[in-house]
C-alpha cells in the first residue's frame, strides 16, 4: 500500500475492514425485512426484502468488479514530481 503522508487518510486497517462492515450492514437490511415479513405476514414487506437482496447482490458484484479491475499503470519515467 502506498503511503502519501496525508493527514486525512483512514486509520490503519480501515481500508481492509470497511468492505466487511459495509457488507454486514447491507446484509442485515434484507434479513431484518424477511424477519418482519415472517412475523407480520405482509407481502409488501416480503417484496421489499427481495428487492433489497437484489440490490445488495448488485452492489457486491460491482464492488468485486472494482477490486478485480487492473490498476492504471504508472509511466516508467515517473510523473515529474519530486518527493
């Protein structure tokens, strides 16, 4: 990982753990909607739970595609900045 020395950077390890935290929160939304639909017997809430599951799946797929994308290559001579 490249350190730039910027004071506004995330704390150490946050870059690695943030997808896990976001994933846990995103998965808890459809699960809680499913539980609410099971208790209340509401078809509308069940449809919302299915739609939210599709949304979480699409967001996860987009995130995986972003992780799997090749990083842009740096020019061999550098970019002309010192330091």
